[in-house]
């Protein structure tokens, strides 16, 4: 396959996945902001969204204060923000258009219709009218895109590069979400007294909604209940989102998919790119959450993000047309 074609397919999928993850984070912050809490807590929640995407400086250059309305506008409608939902969907559509002949009709029409529809919705003010419904629509279109891709594309290199892009982006976004959310709450939870003491009883209701929101942002609430059958505890949330291979949006599950598809497109079993990905996947496969927490979750995830970024660069140099994300 031509590297230019592979590049467009890879980034088409990455941008669609990025749009979905942004919608997930914004939806959870919107719903959480409706709970009884201080204004400072609400602002910190929205600031976390900007921190996850490393966009806080860019936002503050445009807006003086952090408000839900401004953050949602910046992260959804701002065409000058390369990580906004509108920018991601535009980039996904443009990459799809560039390789129109490689895609099935269903895949192209799904991408094109998503782009046309999102413009209509934003023009009609549907984001302001019902933010939650708009974010659910973005998630649905991403689900539809993946389903149509798997259901109609020939299982050749084109599909493998698309899947690789999806799960590399998912690993990056999940790691950022866990890092920011846990880093912000670690003093309140990992250093707090055990549940059931008088010091924690008054905050248990807020604790439950906070951790539930994190799980719901990755469609993990029901999965957590099924796996652990217990109260929601931060260390188990971390284990679910980092180490569980059967949790679809976990780091381990995402790296499993990256490595599997990388093997299918790599003609060199001794490839440095494949070896780098395999080593990262192995550490997740044999890691223990107590060891990760003991050495520092923030440091672990920071290193993971650096290594995922290196992996993305290696994939670009070996298979694609090198470009920035």
C-alpha cells in the first residue's frame, strides 16, 4: 500500500476517535456540573477538560475566565482549535475524501453525512439547546463509523491501518483522562481515611458521583459493576482503565489491538516499531495496579503517554507520511 494512502486512512480513524473522546469528556463534565457543588469545583472540572487536551494556554488566550459555555464553544465549534469536535470531524472527512476510492461507499457516506449533519446542527443551535443530546449524537456517529468500517471493508491493510489509528488514539485519550482526573483527586482519595469513618461519610455521595462520572465517560460503569460487584474504589477504577484486557477502552485492550494490526502490516518481524509496541503491551499484560500506585500513577501515565507518542512517530516513519497530530 502507498504510504500516502495508509496515512489518510490512519488519520481518518484517529480524528473520528478523537472527536468521540472529546464528546465523552465534555458530556461528563456537563452532567457533573449540574450536581450540587461549589463554583470552584465546577471550574476545576472544566479546567480539567482543557488540561487533558493540553489546550489551557490556547483557551486562556481567547477567554478571561473558565465557564461551561465558553469551554464547550472552544472544544466543539472553534475551527481554529485543531482538537475541537468540528475540526476533528472536518479532518476525518477530508482524509476520507482523499482516499475515496479505497473506501466502501458506506464508509464514505457515513463520514460525509456526519460532516454535513454536524454543520447543520451547530448552525441551528442544537449544542446550546441540549448539549447532552449533541454529545450523544457525536458518540453515535463514531460508533456507526467503526461499525460500518468493520462490516464493509475488505480485511486487508486498509482496514488494519484504520484500526491501528483508532486504538492508538484511544490509548492516548484514556491515559490522559485517567491522569488528569486521578491527579486532581489523589489527595482526597488515596490519602484519605477508609470509607465508613466519620471523616468521609459526608463526602461519600460526591465521591460516588465523581468516580461514576469517570467510568461513564469511557462506558465503564456497568462493566465495573459486573467485574468488581462492589463500591466504586479509585484503585479499582485505575485497574479497570489501565490493566484489564477485557475492558474495551482500557490501555491494555487498546495496545492489544495496536499490536495485532501492526503485526498484520509489518513485513519485518524484527521491526523496531513492532518491538516497541510489543514491549509496551507486555508491561500492561503483566503489570499490577498496586505496584503502579506505589511508584506513582501520574509518573506512570506520563511515561506511558510519552511512549505512545514515540510509537506513533515510529509508525509514521515506517509506514506513513510523517505529520504532526
